[in-house]
C-alpha cells in the first residue's frame, strides 16, 4: 500500500517540507506522498487521532504545535524530552513516537562549514530553537558555548541546564571579538525590517555567523555580518538536514542533502554559490 506522510501546522501553506520530501521520495523510488495539513490549535487532538486512524506513516509538526503534541503521542525520545518539543513523529506499529531533529539538523549544517570543535561559540537566544541547538552542540563535541539573550534570566537557565557559559546582551556585544562562531536563534529576521537581536559592531573579520531563519535567505543579521567581513551560513542547511534526519527515521534511506540545499536555495531566490 502506498505510504503517506504529512506536516501539520498553523499556518501551513508556506511550508517547504512537502516539496522537499516529495522530491526525495521520487529520487529514492519510494512510493509515498507527503501532505501539508492545516490544523488549528483547538483541533490538534482530533487531527492526531485522524492521522492515527487514517494510517499516516509519520508526520512533521511545526508551529504552534511542537509542545502541545507531546501528551497526544505514545512516547517521545530523549532529545524531544530535553527540548520539550517535537518536530518529527514516527509510526511504530500502532504507536506514534515523537523526536526532535531541529538541533541536530542545525549542527549538521554547521559542520558543512568545517568549524573546529574548540571554536568559541556564542548562541544568541534562549528559546526553543536555542535549546535544541545548545544540546546538539554539546553532543557534537563543542565545549566552549556561551548563551546570551534579551531576557537574561532565560540565558542563565539554559546555560545552567546545558553546562554552557552565559553573558548579558551588553556583555556579549562588548566581547564579540572573542567568538569564532555566532549563532542567531531568535525570531528576529523573519520580517526584513526588524532590528538585529545583537549589535555586530565589534565582530571580528572571518567569524562565522549562522542564522536559523531561512526565509528570507539573507536576514538582516547575515547581511550585517557579511558587511563586517564574516563568513555566513544561512538557515537552509538546517531546514534540509532536520528533514533529512526525519526522512531517514521514516524510510531508512539517507537522502541527498547537498542537492536539496541547492534546490531550496534557488526556490527561495537565493544564490547557492554564496554558501
Ligand atoms: P523559538 O521556539 O522559536 O526559539 P521562543 O521560545 O519564543 O521561540 O524564543 C524566541 C527567542 O527569540 C527568545 O530568545 C527571545 O528572547 P526573550 O527570551 O527575551 O523573549 C528572542 N526574541 C524574540 N524577539 C526578539 C527581539 N525583538 N529582540 C531580541 N530577541 C528576541
């Protein structure tokens, strides 16, 4: 029987996951479909029951359901538990198990830039995305991670939990030249006209600046970083790798990530050679 997968969210029309997974199914001769499904928060439980009843083989969960889905699943893995958020659900017989591939997806993308493991890393933000990334950085062997955030208390809490260092935003801005990698994990940059989450005035030339936002491809943070002579890494790689880890969990097949980064970059009107 033909398998089917889905992504649920509100809104959902903008999601590139169906486009990406359909290409990977074709490339790998897998007979399956991938549907975007609009689910309002008040209908999440019914939607989850419907996915179970109608035999979805797995699904992605996007905003605003990443936390709310947890009690509706039959279980979650350690990564999703640490992040208290699920982005990928895998069917195992009659049960749905949640996991989270966002943090590892980001780190796999970061590794394509060939960073040294002893790099001094500054993580800007302390929300859900920063959580996943800080745990994944530690798992990958990055030891020197500092967290800064507009609301300092959240930076302190996350730093405590992940064994990272912490700085106030003002301290981080003053000491920006002490970092080799700066990772932008906040929602700033989703709208072109928004301000930067941190001033890049003191950034050192050659520092790697990475953003998790992929639409727009050139966020204000990355534009400023480029102006200051930084190397940049946009959010397309994270999007593709988080999907690829999920695809492998569902099908057992490792899809072609490099070609997909090129396809998605071009679809978003970006310039692939700049990566
Ligand atoms: P997500 O799950 O996408 O990370 P979140 O948990 O709401 O979402 O976290 C959003 C992050 O973006 C937080 O670090 C937030 O900072 P606060 O903890 O101070 O709220 C950060 N953020 C959002 N808007 C911001 C802004 N205008 N300037 C700086 N940081 C901002």
